[in-house]
């Protein structure tokens, strides 16, 4: 059994926050479905750009 520690919790909180945001701003079923996918992938994109900005 693998222990993800605090990072799993941070990702979970970021996912829930993004999901609530995108679903509240959805005006149709399809924008709601797109919001679910955006909520899954935006933390990874954010970290990629942050590390690229910091040149790590």
C-alpha cells in the first residue's frame, strides 16, 4: 500500500475547488462535462508551468 502523504490531500482539495468553480459557471451540460475534465487536469498544467517558470 502506497502512502501519498500530504500531496494527495492537496491535489484532492484543488480538484474539489476547481470542480465546484467550473460547475457553478457552467451554462450547459457540455460545459459542465468539460469542467469536470478541466478540474482533473489543471493542477498538472499549473505545476508544469510553475516549474518551467522557476527553471527547475
